[in-house]
């Protein structure tokens, strides 16, 4: 639909919306004191580094895990080390338990994911379904139940982990299903940013290869080095600040964004 200059100049009820009452000092904006952040897949890798970042900034952290019970010990360590409140819940426990225990959810980091790196002709249908279940259904379910909390509260912040693989097909291993799942959640997140515009923000992080169990496999590690202008994988400490920014008041004017942090891998 086209719009004339006269149409664009028409006053709209409720606009402009007010600026947020966030601190002016940037360090104060990054503080997470009294905030509650839920993280899936937070027992290790990028998810654990995100949990550390939130706790280091004074935030309370909930690790929501499926099978990795190391999340229980990790949450205890976070609470002790950073003097914050932390807990771990298994995914079959309802999100209501988190709200009952912590009173609210300020941000939900949908981080859990997995990859089966095989060409489609070599991949079994159960392997396909497993990736779809974790990478797509896991994000959708997280969004649905966290979103219900956000809408009821009147505020919230969803951060979805995608991948540079959702942007390109020239990754150094054959993984078409994984690539497709990440493209799905990237566009799903952008759609949610529109749908939830009255009560929550939604942003997406698309990492490249990081030195974790989800990083470059031995079969493609040299190609990963060659393709990145940085000549290496990322260290998890190099992604902590990005997640803290997105979870904090510093990013209060950002929603629907997909942020690549890949060492330049997808550059033309």
C-alpha cells in the first residue's frame, strides 16, 4: 500500500511513545541487579557463558535443562560465586515454577541446540526429526510459554540463538537440515518482534564457530580457520558482552535484530 506525504504526517493516537526510564550512564544500563534471566542449554558452552555474564552483572539466573544435570551444579556455583539467586529446572517442569520462585522473568534466552552434520541423503528421518525437535520445536515452545509470562507481566525480552548457518550454505560440512532449522528460528524471531511489540522485545544472535562441543568438528576445523578473516574460532568469553547487552537496558531500542558474531566468516 502506497502512502502520501499527507498520510505520513497524520497524527496517530498513542504516538510517539515515551522514552524508557532507563539510566543514562552506560554502566548502569548494563547492570542486571534484581533481574531474572532464564537460559536453556546453560550447562556448558555458549549458554553457560551467557549465564556467567548475567550473574557477573548482578542478575539472577535460571538454568532450564533437558538431560544435562550438570546445570544443577553450575547454578549452585553461579549463586555462590556471584552472590545472586540461581536455580536449575528440568524442562518437564513448568515455567510456572520459575515464576513462583523468582516472581517474574525479565529475559528468556532460548539457547539450546544441536547438529547432526550429514548430507540429507545420508541422514535418517529420526535424525531429521531430532534436529527439528531441539532446534525448532524447542525455540517455539520456549517462545510460547515465556511469551505468555511476558504478556501477563507487560514486559519481557526473548533472545533466540540461531547460527551463521541460517545465512549461508557454504559451511564446511554438509548439514542442510541444521541450516534450515536456523533459518527458521531467525525469521520466527523477527515475526515475534512484530507480534509482541506491545509488551516484549525479541532479538536473535547468530554465532559462527566457537570453541565448544558445538564448534567446528575435526573434519572441518582447518576450513573454519581458512574461511574466517580472524583465522580462528571464537572463545565463549567473546560473546558474553553481546548477550549482556541484549538482556540489559542498553539495548532498549533494539528488537527484531539478527546479530552475526562469526569472525567475519560469512563475508563475501
